């Protein structure tokens, strides 16, 4: 996280003094670094053959400023809803670089993708094939299709983000993929362009990828022998990052070599869908201590950011390092359970050793650029944290925090209750 470094005892985001920024705009807020996003994207993209499509997974962080930053670097997008498709297009990502994944695309969303002329639909069921065919034929369009195949491989990651085993809702079982492709070839309005997989997220070992790609290789051979054109392979996303609790054990170069070798062997062009790896280390969540309080057997630091702002610890038991943004030099280290103000025991960011805290102190929760703001909610009528992007010494609020009054006005009272 070199974009967030300490100078004279204060945290800087690139050239921006974080405590000063917090005083100016208030807390909590996410802060994203342009240089970190850029470096993460370039490190990843640079590891693959030049013709590979790097389709950034918008779900990790769909802020328009983040998407625009990546668009300028040449990124494509992996989207899973009409909303994400519109955001990717609005940020300047060309339709020819957009792939559309997801188990439950509606008719309206499929039509939107067809109208935009996207690069590829990653189709996840036989039913979706039929629907897409019907809509495309009705529009006089041809939908470029890859079938997302469920290879039944255990990615050995958190159960809630493991998507490649047979029990999950994702993709068409690989045992049925051949029939799926035969069906696709027989339907009007569809053009088979390739194969697709995505076996999970925060994967920290190479083997599951290797196993899944071996299955994909078998499948490609079978499909070609059936007479299908398989020009592309989408290997999905899923590369884990180092959240500080365990070493990732996975290097981009090793993963890229594995995938590039597969692409050469199979003579396919590659699509990759990284999300977390691009965005996670590019963001922090800055919050202020509201109170410090002693429980029966532990000391709580209560922040003005809660599980509504940042859900990963509550939902997955995820560990994220927390640091003081402007620690006092003489402060002794103490143990805290760092929590939010939300009325749930799960609203906790875990146990942390921190310089002694007082009300008003600023902390930063690290590695929160991916699946942070993207998963925020207004639970407890708490509008989610603002989002800021820094670029050198410049900063800009790229999503303001809604005021309580603005949030209040989202609801309507029906006339019979007026
Ligand atoms: N492609 C598809 C089809 C996906 O479903 C996902 C993530 C990705 C790509 C990007 O995966 P990544 O490179 O970011 O691992 N909220 C969870 C993560 C859920 C991931 C869902 N799919 C978390 O905070 O850990």
C-alpha cells in the first residue's frame, strides 16, 4: 500500500494529507489512489499477452471515477447487471470491451447488452440461452455467446465466495456443457465465440485454477470436435490479495504464465475479469473514533463507520488491518475491539493493537478499495460513507455522502396514510 504512506507521523494518500482531508470533508470516507489503481492495472495487464482483454470486474468498485481511470488505461469491463453495464459505458469503456456475466440477467438487461453491442454474453443456463436467442432474433441481432461452465473445482476459498463447485448456482455443469453448446448452435440469433469460467474470489493457490483450466481444455477439444468455433476463453477473476493475515502464496506472474500457456495450447484469445486485485489495495476507509468504552473484559473503540459502510468483516469474518492516521508519538499500544455504531454484534472490525485512542482520533481501515463502498448500505438509516479519489496533490469527492434529509426523502408515504 505504497500509495498510503506516513510522512512526519501523518498518513498521506499520494500527496494528500489524510488527517487534513478528514477535517475538511468529514468522516467516514473511502479514499482511492489513482496511482495505486494504475499500478495494479498495469501490473496485471502487463503479465498477459497483449491481445488479452482485461475486463475489470465492476462489482469490486463501480465508482465512475474508478471506472474512468481504468478506461483510460485501456481496461474493459465485466458487468453483472444493467446498472453496471450503464456505468461502464458512462465511464467511457467501449461496448466492444464489455462482457456480461451473471446467473439472472433479465430480458431488459439482455436487450440492453444487445443494443450496446457488447463483446460477449457469458450465459449461465439453458434457459438464458433460449431467452437471449429469442430477444436477439427479434431485434435482428446476433449475440456473441460463451457458456459459463461450472467445472466443479473447489477453489479453496471462503464458502460464500466459492463459485466453481457443482453445488453452487453458477454456470452450466461441465458434464452438460456439450449439450448446452449444441443447443446454442441450433438457436437463431446466437454466435458461439468461446468458453467462460469463474471459480471463486480471494483464491490464494494456483492449483484450483490449473485444475479448472485443464477441464476447460478438455471441453474445448470436445467442442471443436463437435464443429463449434471456440476462439476465446474467459478465465474469470478470483486472484486473492494479501490482507495481512496470510500470505497470498499466489504471484500474478505464476497465474499469468499458467493462463497464457493454456491459451497458447488451446489457441484461444484470453479474457480476464480481475476485480479485487485491481481495486483492493487502492483504497482505505477513513473513520473517526466516536467513543472509547470499557466492556466487562475488553475495550471498545467505536467508530463513525459501521458494517453498513464496510461489510466484509461482518459478512465473511474478513480481517482488515487498521492504523491510526495521525498517531500520537507517546501513545502506548493497547488492545481494542474496533466496532461500528450499528445495532448488531456483527458490526465489528475485529481485535486490533493500536496506539491508545481517544474520541476524535482518526483511523484507516486498509485494503478496502474492493467490495467496500460497492457493498455499502443505508442500514440503521446511515447513508454510506463518501468516496474520494486522490491524484498526486489533488483530490475530489467522487460520491458525496447523502445527508440524512436526502436519505429521508427517498421514502414515500402513500396518500391513504397522509
Ligand atoms: N467475474 C465474475 C463472474 C465474478 O462473479 C467475480 C466476483 C469476478 C469476476 C471478480 O472476482 P475477483 O477478481 O474480485 O475475485 N464480496 C466478496 C467477493 C465476491 C466476488 C463475486 N464475484 C468479498 O468481499 O470478498
